[in-house]
């Protein structure tokens, strides 16, 4: 079986997102941030063309000051080599599962880390996600006209949300090697809507 083209993989990503949107409207707010200068003012929100869910403002009191929405400016794109951090809030608390739907067309788990439980979100309170304490994700590209997307799934129960819940051939090593089928079966979208919620953010990628 030959590897899927980037265009074919991106079409599968779009169809997965369409399946989630058909199941219920996005309710989880996802904000992408990057550092553009050193110091306290060095973090800025990224331009997010995905409409944000219409929800009450989240409590940001526990966020470090540079990540609070007030006073942030937007940027046109995420540049290669820049840090990427993610701020999440949801109107209903639960367990956070974070995925990167990349510009390469690949889908990868960001959180929870292997062997760890999913982070717990408090209802209406912003949460700063990171790969590990004091670390950030880094944008590696490529620059090919497709955006970086970050998908958040919040579950009411502490249940597992593997990649195969979004697409059956994403389980695993086979998809990461480029194998897959153009069949979309978003299993999460079949769960009762009271058991999960979702949100999305995306950013264009450009060279530094």
C-alpha cells in the first residue's frame, strides 16, 4: 500500500472535523500562543481563523500573565522554529485530550503523555497545556500551504481517546508510517453528547 499524499491526508482531516461538527457544535476554546520576544511581554496570541465558541469569558487568573487574553495581539502565522503553547478552556469540566492535525497531513497525540492520565480541566477556567513542565512544542513545518491545527477533546469521564477514535487507521504505527485508507469513521462523534465536547484552533505556517 502506498503512502497517502498530503492532499489526501488533509482531506481526511477535514472530514474528521466535519464529523465532529455534525455531532455537536464546538464548545471548547483553544488558543495558540507563541513567543516572539524574550521577557514578560514575549508571548502573543496567534491569529485563529476558526470562529471561537460563543461562551462566557474563562477565568484566566491562574495563567501566567503573558498568556492572558487581555492585551494580546494576533500574528498572521506561526513561523518555523517558534514555540507553540496552547491555552484551553471549556464550559464543562472534564479530561483533556489534545491532538495535532498537522500541515503534513499527519495526526499526532499531544496530550496526555504516554503512561500519564489526561489533564483535568475545571469548568470555565483556562488551562495552559505543555508537553512537560517548563517545555513547549516547536513548529517544524513544512511550509506547504496547509495550516497547523490543534484539536481538543474533553471527556466527562477519565476514558481513553486514542487516535483511532477519530479515524480507524490512525491507531497507530501504520498511520505514522504513512499508511491509511480514505475511510472516515469518527467514533467519538457517536458518543452521547453529554460525554464529550470539542474545540479547534489553527494557524498558518510561514518561514522564519
